[in-house]
């Protein structure tokens, strides 16, 4: 392992010089990237999922209490809950299960999982391998890497840095790919250098740049930057994003990467959720790939097919003309009624239609010429977009929960695997969901 950049002790000029030489050697070693595994060798023909990894419990050792199970009032109890689905914990070992105040129909305790558990994260990667999902983009929220955030290496208790370690181990154990996706939400003007420092720390400690399981595009490690070009009141500028892109691409020690941008739905027309600044298109052209964010923007399987004609196809054409790899997004449905019940949020806001809504988005992308797809998300029960195993035997009582019934708990994992085969022309591009998933 390379020495830590933040741990140089004040032991004199000679020792500092030796440490700097060692870091230079590490930087040179990172240039010699090992041959990537098939799942990590480019976006084309692959299906990936977003991975939040943000669920925590009061007894998992993280010190964070209930995280992302709770409401915005910090409650997780019957009538006060932040998820609309309930995870399937039937395969989990006793050490992976955490008791709640919720009860099953037979009066027994209802359990959940924690993302802070290495065995559980490994299990998730096993599911990816079992069902033909090529890998994940690990969401890394930029405001957490700033001073005092959960990502700070100096924290003594387990933090979200553990997630990167667990994800890397899971990817290695099951030959899956992983990539870091920095979410810029909530950062302020002048804070991009802290993200650069975080990337340096990850590379020093986990040797991402030479990891054959780290996702590559065009033969280079792929870093994603989410939250570029939105029209809402963000504090960072397009110029700052351009500087961050330049760092990932050209830094002599920590660069040499491909870059993917997470952009608004209407990025091409510079309308609605996108900035009207034409400079935005120049920033996109400087990247290698884009991921337009469409979660919750529309609903219904019929609209999904029409959307492919109206938006996905012209988006794909623009990207081809400008040398940018286009990665459309598909999501299985949307619901956050429990989390926002006090605001009268609609329960089951975008129904899953037995998987047809997700399938039609994938079909529209395929017909538009896309060769890869991002599924949002692997594990996000907060917005009801998860594809991992959710139970049909939900807790009973004051809080309502959705389920996959009448389908099995692994239905959306199987469907996502079929989408990968669709992208690779291994199954026909039919409107009907394949009978054999």
C-alpha cells in the first residue's frame, strides 16, 4: 500500500523527503494498470446499477443511528418510517439482521440490514453476479467528504469510507465492476479541491487506479460526477466543474481517468431542469460519457416508449455527433409516501406495472441505439426505486408497505439481468417481458 498523504509525521526534512519519494514511486506504480476483468472493461453491452450503501442502524457500530430508514424527523417506528418497501432479510445471517419496533403478521420482530456490514455488501455483489448485473456506481456524496463529513479518514468509528472498502472486496470476490460517483449536491463555491483531496485519499489507500475490478471506459478508470448543469440554485459553477474534470483527466499523479457526468433530463435542449447556459454543452463535450437523470420525471410504460422517440433517440444522436458515450437511465418505479406523508406525498407515485415500466425504458433505450444502461437504484428504498430483494411478507400495522407480489423477491434482479441480455442482442427487443428471466 502507498503511504498516506495525510500522515506525514513532522520528523525532519530527511524523513519528509523520503516520504515524498515514496509517494512519487506510488504514483508511478499506479500508471501500470492491470488488465481489467470483463465486467469492468467498458460500458458497452453492460448494465449497471447505482448503489447508495447508506443504510445504518443504532447497533451496527457506525455511530450514526437509523440512517435512511428514518423520516426527516429522525424517527423509525410504526407510523414514522422513511421507506416504502421492506428489505428481504431471509437469506441474511443473524449477525446481518437488526431488530426494529415493527412486527410481522405473526407478531414476530421485523428485521432490517445495515450497509455497514461487510457480509451484507458481499451478498449484494453475489446477487449481482448471480443475476448478470455487471456492477455498480457507488454514490459518494461530496458534502460528506468535506471537513467534518462522514467520509473523513480521521474518524475512529466506521464511516462511509468503509463502504468503498467493502464494495471493492465484494467486486473482487464476485468479479463485478465498481466505480465512484461523486454527487455534488449541497457543496458550495470553492469546495471542489476537497473532492480532489478525497480522490487522492481513495487512490492512496485503496489503489483504485490499478484495480482490475474498477470500471474502465476507453481503457481508463471511469469517475462519475453527478449534479452538473442543473437549473436549481447550486452554489458551484460550470467553470468549477470543468476544473474538476480536468483534474480527473490530466492530474499527473491521480488523473488519466475517463469522466462521466450526471446531467439533467433536458440537458440537450437547455430547458426545464437544465441550465440555459450554452457553456454547459462545452463542459459535456469535455467529458467521455453522460448520464441524464430521469428518476421521477415521468411515469407509465406507454410514456416510457414514447419518451424513447421524443428524447432518448435525439439525445443519443447528439452524443454520437459530439463523441460522448450516452448512458440512459431506467428506474423501476417511484414511491416515497411514508417519508413525506406529512406533505401528502403520493404513495406508489409511479407504479411498477409488474416490471413493464422498467422493461419499456430499457426497450426504448435499445431501440434508440444505446448500448449501456444505468438502473436507479440497486438498494434505494427511500424513493422505492430499489431492484434488490424486497420482501412480500411486509410488517403490519400503522405504516403501509409495498411489495413485489405476485412476483418473487428476486424478480427485479432477474429483470435487470434480462435487460443486460437485451443490450447485447442475446434476446429479442420485444414489448413483452421475457417469460424466462
